[in-house]
């Protein structure tokens, strides 16, 4: 603010001593000190208010530019796109599975045709035996090594016996 050094203050003190006198100089110094303190507090308060306003303006500008400062939004968009892609792939897989199932049901219907079991409407009735036979043929045809993927009755009996043995051991 002001560039006042020691010699300037000494000169002001000597002039004040000569003008005011030695009796009233301590009261004058005290009054000047109170006024200087009040001025400093007022300037400090004004400075703090200005700094708060500047910070508030900076925060407002930051909030208006949230697109640049929000990486979570980018991550959320990327995740949403990934989920949408996965849903599309899953629906495609469901369509393929439905097509395969319809092709397998065609094989079941072909087996029913060979039974010559027509009802009154002329539609072919599919019996459980013919459906199981056709399904077994379709599964064995679709397996890689040519063997049926259905478990045999003997292996299912062994599994039941092993489960019962495990339960008895745990008791």
C-alpha cells in the first residue's frame, strides 16, 4: 500500500510531538491505533468477500462445463453401449436357437409322419415315444463324436446310489 519506512515514521512522530504536545500524544497514538485496526479489519473483510465471489464464479463456470469434467458419464455411456451390444448378440443367439429348435421339431414331425397316426382334422399326432426317438436322433446327429449326449439309465442309477452313500457318510 504505502511505502513508509522507519525514518518517515520517526519524522511523523517528532512532528506530532511538537504539534500535540507530550501530554496528549499517548491518547492520540491510541486513537490512531484503533482507527488503523478498524481500517485493516474493513479492508480484510472486503478482500474476503471479493475472494468468495471469485470462487463462486469459478464454481459456476466449473458446473457449466461438467461435460469436460465428468469422466463417469463417459464410462456410463460406454457401459450402456456394451450392454446394448450384448443384448443384440443375445437376441441373435435366441433367434438361432429358435431356428435350430424349429429344425429339430421338423425332424420330430417327420417321425410322426412315418407312424401314420392322423386324427380327424388330418393333423399328425406326435406320440411321446416318437418325439423322444426323433429328439435322440437329432441330438446324436448334432454331437461332435457321434455319440448321444443323453445319459444312460445305468449311469443315472449309479448317481442315485452315490448320492445316497454320501448322505449316509455325512450322518
